[in-house]
């Protein structure tokens, strides 16, 4: 009779399901609860009603410490007891029971040992017969021999073979509360008793079907999280492991047939039940009836097992793949056909081990199926395996000298009397063995009672053998971890981040992981140390992957190391498909991802397609989703490089790769952006092999191209590296390349300049200029080098030297023009002497900018008539001179210079639109610094400039970034705040990406973005960005730089707007002190800070100090600006308000009257400032006792307020309130 929830026994066997009527009981399934578990609810998953989640958590926490018995589920909950509700429908011939025992350490009345619990369990099983300790006792006790022999399989659900860390806490609590600690002591981590128990279990049941499940999640008890039984403790060496997506308590509770964890457990139970008869009969020496024994005659064919390997006890994972294989390969799947299936994948991916595990599972599940294993490494290995099959089948004549072994075995397998069989052809990689002279495919049997399973590296072999493909991919990450753990100790895996990085490097390839773990186990190194070896250099990695290691589950003659495994495939491809071999050699020097097909050495389309197909077939490369591009497996690439080195072919193929990339890699970015971005990673990777090539000139040219492209992409550090390497190579060469040295030096100087390493850049460029002066012929790059040197000097504030260098460059172009046009007389040089930089300071009527412009313009007009390169270079030199003046804050002079220059720029035929944009940017900057407004036309010009430069240049080009900043600033100042924020946000993000957060241009973009957010009213983000800007300004520029002071000021305002007045005042006090120190009290920026500080002190309620600061601010505003300036009037209003709050009504009224008169004169009667001042004056008058004038002031203000600001504006409403107060007081006075 079966039990129920209400009749369940706390001690003993509880039967939950009996075989269906008409079915005999063929198997007993007994589920044994854990220590302290409930006899019923230990196996129950509840589908709860909606309740307060905090209540549920509190209940769960209480249950950890409380032993209060749960007699029934919550009302409305659905209880799923899977041993009662789910499993019986799947196993109709099974008796299903649970075993309960008193082992609760929380119950003060329980004092028992693990052995006592086990002996009791064994006695009850013995009585009812017609789990570590109990099974160990059964193994050593003669009375229980029948039980021991009848155990078909064992499944552990989170059993703590090495104990649990949680037991320590439980033991402590039990001890404090006076409970028995015997069981908890045994469960402590690495307890010696547990160790002995596990050892005895392995000795007795190591050959049984044992499976361990473990949890993948921590258990949660409120804020506390803990893995109850970790994966090391839940595992038995050499036994399969499967994880469930749950914590420890969920390992034995399932919500229904579709529960993902139940779907993992059920097939394993079914498999064990199905294989039980044959497993038990083998141990007991008897024939056990199968499930269909009542319906069929006893199977009389003898089953054969001809497999050269034992079961791999360390095999883990691959369950989905095995499911697909086992659904195809049993002979019974297709009763009228001999199906062929192929497991295919990269060498080392685990094909043989998957096939081996599949063989054992077919054996366990299909008692009437023979299993045969044939290695197809070569004809000899194939024939030897067939001979062994012939011996097993007792084929007559198999050992005769003239016997055709293969044909005899084929015929034997085709005979119906042989019965069902599975033939595994391992390593069917060489298709020539099957279709060439050997024609092994002619000896493959085709009986409908049979099934053939191939393993192969080559997809073409799968197709040729007419097999159904099951491709094998890399291991899942959790499976990779499991493979590592089978060989390593816990302390070798302590750094989980490095372990993950190591598996990333090994790309989850089983053979590579096995080889690595074997090395680590042998040498006692951790994953962290092994990862360092892998990251050292490619030669060391190749040597590491060439280390041999023993593996019982691989063939003796086939090498185990990864590198040697791939070498076998390389050699086969070299013979079968030479072009594919060439491609593999070539791409091993490239980056691993996104290799474009057009980059491969040229060949006919048909030949190329075939070669790529071969490499894809071996899984050496994979095609990307977008097509026409491929990825190569990292370990394949490293192995190929190692093979090339060992065969002496590395230099040859490195040279070929350099020549190919040098030919196809563009030298210009603008016209070839798409190609450049596709080829760039591969060209860069190739530079790792500079020491391997024999063609220095080709190396040099590729390095130069790479440097130029990287410079265009604003990747200046990488560009510098390329140019330095090119210079080193140039030292070893003669002729034309030696003459190009100053060209490369200029490029290097430019890369250093863009990194703001001005001193290094100056040194390199000075040397380049000296080299340019040696040849007779003037080169355009000489002028460019001098211009760049002038800019470099300018950046170091060596303004005199910078100006002299501009004049020298202009003189050089004059000389060149005279050489190229002898009919022209020399231009007038009367305006400059040998110390041009002094001209600016010594001549009050004609400044240096005017002098330079006049001479340059005269030279440009002559050069334009001649044509050639000089015209464009003169314009660029003029732009550079303007930049120099801007850096010296000669803003008005710059504006005049650029306005004169713009017509020449627009007239230029050389990239005229781009060059015009540069001039416009300079004009914008000079206007901005002078505080002059932009016109709508200028804004549209910036937009056009941004679109144009993005089309022509790259997204990350410095000119694009500069124009984006300029556009954002212009929009900001015109009041187009929404668009300004959008543009400046993008500009800031790009500056961070391209230049980093400490570059000065990034700091400018960061500040501008924060300032725009402030004006937009987005205070939370404004404060965040401005904090970041201030911190970086202080670090990079120092506290006293004017840009740092600017960021400090705006952050103070933003904090005030966010109502963080305390911090705002603190920041502005510091800003005021620094402004006084650095800029002086009469600088306009100082005036702005002192006004803001006074206003915030007023808001803070610090009235006395506010009055003091605002008096000083007003005096300075009147002195520096004027009485009519809006900033003066704003300060005057704030002082009046402060005096009113101070109670000084007489002076408050006086100051506010002055402010009102000035507002009305300058801005009119309907200006907001006028209305606000009128309102403030009305309050001061009323508080002074002058109610009549106050009423007049409020009434005069109210009409325009409602018209301009609206009736609901706070000032309008406040004015109405004051009018009401005055009227009420008047009425009250009349009544009196």
C-alpha cells in the first residue's frame, strides 16, 4: 500500500508508487533524504500563491534554525512531489520509495551516528527486498551480498563527499544550543572519516554506473549567500558530473515535467533502469529477463564488445550533443536501413571521447547490440581492427594467409544472424583511404541491423561517406571548468578571473585544456602561472602546446599534444589541396578574426572556393555571418607558425605575407576607408614578425603605410611605434629609402606632437629640418616639417622661435619660387629683419600679423600664377601663423588676419572647402574669446564643415573633433541649448575614445559639455561632468590655470542650482581666492565669481558676509564695467536684496531705486530684470513703512508681469499677495 503526505513515516521506507496492474516489479528506486531533511517536503516543490516576498524570506530564514514541523502546504499552494507525481508515469514497472531516518542535529532528542543510520537503512532494504555507508557495509557483509550485486546505478544529488563549509557554522550553533554535534563534525570540510568513506565507496563501486549532480547557485538566507556543497565536494573522481541550475535545496525538488532540472535527471534514471538487467546479470552470472521477456523469446545472439578503450571516467558534459548522437546511432532507430552518422570537428575538439561515451551508453541501453571500434588512421590499423572483429565473430578463415580480412568481416556483419551492431570508424580523416586506391568504403557493412558512426576532422569526408553530420563545437564554459577540475587541486584554481582568461586563450578546446591541466598538475602550478606562460610570447606558447602527456583514451601512435595533433591535418591538407595549405600558411601571420577573402593571395575563383572549403571542412577556419570573411582558430594559427618554424619555412612565408600586405594595403585613408579598416588589424599583426622576413624594403614600406594610416585615425601611439620601427630599418638600407629618412622623421614628430610630447617632437623635427636643408632641391615636405616645428615651438610657448620658424619657412618658399620662376624678381623683403618676433612689440603702427600676411599674400599670388604645390603650402603656413597668434591670445589681431585670409582660402583650388573650414574655425575661436556673437551663417558653416570633414576624413580625425567642439560652443552661445548639448555630448565621447581623458582637448570638450548641461538645466548630469572636469583640470593643468578656475566656477553654480548651497559656497570661496591670486580683482572672470559667491551666501542665509561681498562686487563692477552693464545691475539688485534682509531698509531702498532706474533706461519697463527689481523695491518700501509708494510700485509692476511672465508666475503671485496685505492693513487702519 502506498503512503500519503499525512501517513509518511519519519523512520523507515515509504512506498509512493507501485507498478501498474499487469506489470511486474522489475526495479526498485529508493530516494534517501539528506541529514535533517523532512520525510515528505524534502522532495516537494511548491507552486506558491502570490505572497509578500519579504514574508517568504523571513519564513525561510526561520526554517534554517527552527525544527518546527510543517504538516501541510500553504493554502492555495500546489505541491509537486516528483517521486509520487512525475516519475511513476515514466517508469510503469518500478517500485518507487523514499527512506527517512532521524538525523536532525537541531532536535535535542536525536543522538545518532552516520553508521547507525546506514545499518538501519540496510536492514530495512533487506527486509523489504522481495547510500555511501550503507553500500559499503553491504559490500563487506555476506548477509547483504544480494543487495550489493543488485545495485544497478547510483545518483547523488549534491552529496558532500568532501564535506561542506556550512557544517562549521551548524556545529557552532548546535554546540551553543546544546545539540548533538556528531553528524555535523563528520560533515566538516575535508574530514578524514568522509575521505575514508569515499575511498571505500570507490573501491567497492568504482565500476558501477554512478552519476553526480551539483548545484550552480549559492543558497540565499536574507543577505547571506553560500554555496552549500561546492563542485569539488560533490564530485567523485572519474564519475560523470552534471550541474543543475539551482541552489542546494532545489536539487531534489521539481515543479513539473517541463522543469529544466527534472529534464536533466529523468533521462539518467531511465538509462540506468534500462541497462539494469544486463548490468546485474553480468555481476550475478545469470540471465535476467528484460522488460519484454514476457512478450519475446530470450535473446540468443551473443553480444560482442570490441572497443580498445575503457570508459573515460573523466568525461564531462556534452549532454546535448550526446542526446543528438544517441537519437541517431542505435540500429533500432531505422529498422530498414543501415544509417551512417559522422561526428565532425576540429582536431582535439573531443570527437573520439564523445564517440567512446556514446558507445558505452548504447551498450547500457541496448542489451542486444554489439559494439565494434575501428581506427582509420591508415589501412593497417583499419585491417587490424577488422581482424579483431573477425575473431570475436568467429569468422572462418580469418587467419588464413590469403584471407581478405576486410571482406570477410564485412560479410559477417551483413549476415542477419550476427544481430544488431554499432560500428565506430574513428579518425576517418583521410578521404583517400576510402575513395582512393585503398577503397575502404567498399568494406563498410550495410546490414539494416547495423549502424555506422564516423569521427572525422574533414566535412568533405562526411559528404563523401554519405553520412549525417553532427558538428562538434567547443566546450561550454562550465564544461571547460569541469575538465580543469578533474586534474587540479582547488588552490590551483583559486583565481577565477585568471582561470576564465586561460580558458578564453585555449578557446575551450578539450585537448588543449587536458594538456594544460596535465602540465599544471605535474608541475604544481596554478592557472595564474600557466596563463602568464601563455601570454609571454607565441614561441613559448607553441613549445608549451608541444609538451607530450599521457592519455589512456588516445591511440599510442597518434601524438597527444595540440601542436602535433594539428600537424597531422596540416600534412594531409598539403598533399590533398596545396592551395588550401598555402592559404593556411599565409593567414597564420594575420589577425585571427575577420580575414577578408580579397586579402588572400590571388587565385582563380573556383580554386579559391575549393581551398577555403577544405579549411572550413577541417574546422581550421570558420566563415563569418556576413560572408566573404573568415576567422582562424587561435591554437591552429599558433600550431601552424610552430610547424613553419620547425620545417624551416617560416621566413619564406613571413616574407610572402609582408609582400602581399605591402601590395594591397592602401597608403591613403580618405579614398580607401573601408579597405583600410578591414586590412588594418592584419597588417598590424604582421609587424610582430619583422625579425622573420628577408625583404627589408617591403617591411619598411608597410611600416610607413601603417604609420600614416594610424596617424589619420588619431591612434598616435601606435603610429609612433610604426615610424620608429621604420627608422630603425632605414638605418640598414641605402639608396632611395635612406633619403626618405627626414620624411619618416617628420611623421614621427607629428605623432609625438599629437600626443603633446612637444620636447621630443621638437628634437626630432629639428633633426629633420637639418636633413632637408642638405639637398639642393626643395621638397614640399621640408616646408611642412618647418611648419610643424613652428607649431611645436608655439605649444611650448617659445613664441619668438615659433615666429622665426614661420618666417624661415616663408623665405624657403620664396627661394623655391625664384628657382622655379627665374623671370620673377625677388619679392620685397623690406618688412622683416633677422629677428621677426621683435617686430610685433616694437612697431605700434604695423604689427607682426600684418607684416606676415602682406608678404605671404604677395608670395601666394605669384605662386598661384605658377601653379604647383607652393600655393597651398603658403596658405597652410598663413593658417599656422594665425594659430600661433591665437595661442598668444592676440584675438583681435587674429580676427583681422583671418578675415583677410578667408577670401584667399575660398579661392584656393587645393582642397578649398576643407582649408576654408580651418580658417572659419580660427575665426570662430577668436570671436569666442572676444565675447562676440556668431551669426546664423557662421553656425550653418560649422554644420557644413562637420558634415564635409566626416565624409572626407575619419570620424576620429582631430579636425572633426575640433569642428564638433566649435559647433557646440557656437550653438551654446546663440542659445540653441538642446542641439548644443547633443553635439557636445558626442564630441566629449569621441574625445575620450580618441585622446583619453587627460588630453587638453578632451578637457576642453568635457568643460564645454558640462557648461551646456548647466545652461540646459540638467543639474544632476551637469554636476557629475563638471566634477569630473574640475578633478582632471586640477590634475593635468594645476589649480591656478584659468581653465581650472572656469570649471570650478561653473561647478559652484551647478551645485547651487541643485540646492547644495553648502558645497557651492565652499567651492566658490576657493574659486574667488584663486581668481584674485591668478587673475587679479579687476579681471572680468573675477567679477563674475565674486557676484556668484555673494548671491549664494545670500541664499545660504549668511546675510552679513553676503552684504560685505556684494558691496565689494558692486564697487568692482562699477570700476571695471559700467553702471549700465547688465552684470552691474544684477549685482546691484542682489546687494539691495541683501541689505533688505539685513534690515537696512534705508540703504536697500536707495540701492534698489538706482538699480530700477538703470534697468528701465537700458532694458525698458517690461524686461524681467526691471520687473524683478520693481517687485524687490516694493517689498523694501513696505518694510520701511512707506505703504503708499509700495502699493504704487506693486501695481505698476503687476500688469507687465502678468503680460510678460504670466499670471501664475511666482513674482506675479507674490506681488498680488503684497497688494492684498497692504489693502488689509489700510482697511484695518480705517476701522481703528
